[in-house]
């Protein structure tokens, strides 16, 4: 007589949300406000009005959190903005900060 074996798989319910990171633009004396606005619209999908508000915050306060995203996405967007800035001759610095 043969016996059947039944395998029960329990799903892992201990999944964690990915760590979130702030993407921070740092102010400098060379990068134009127009470029910062354009990068926020093109890379992050902000409206021109929201992008201008964030740009003014960077300019007036020295830095601004422009997005909070999972690490891989934050890293990709930061690299994209940095490359865009360098290709346009700007030293814009983008930092990531774990939330």
C-alpha cells in the first residue's frame, strides 16, 4: 500500500517594505534655477509650479528633499539628475538619505 505525501508551503508573511530614501538637491552658486526646475519636471514628473516651489526651497534654504523613494529608485533618479547636470555643465549635487 502506497502512502501519499502532501507538502504544505507556508507563505513568508514577514516581508518588509523596502527602505525609503530622501533625494536631496543641494544648492550651489553655478547651477541655474531654470535647470533645477527642468530636472524636477523631466526626472521626477513634477508640474512646473511644484518644481519652482522646490527650486526656491533649495535656493533659499540651501537644500530640499525633492522625493522620498525606495533605495534603487532614489539611486537611479539621483544618478540621472547628476548625469543630466554634468552634461549641461552644472555641478548640482544630489544626496540620498535613508529615512
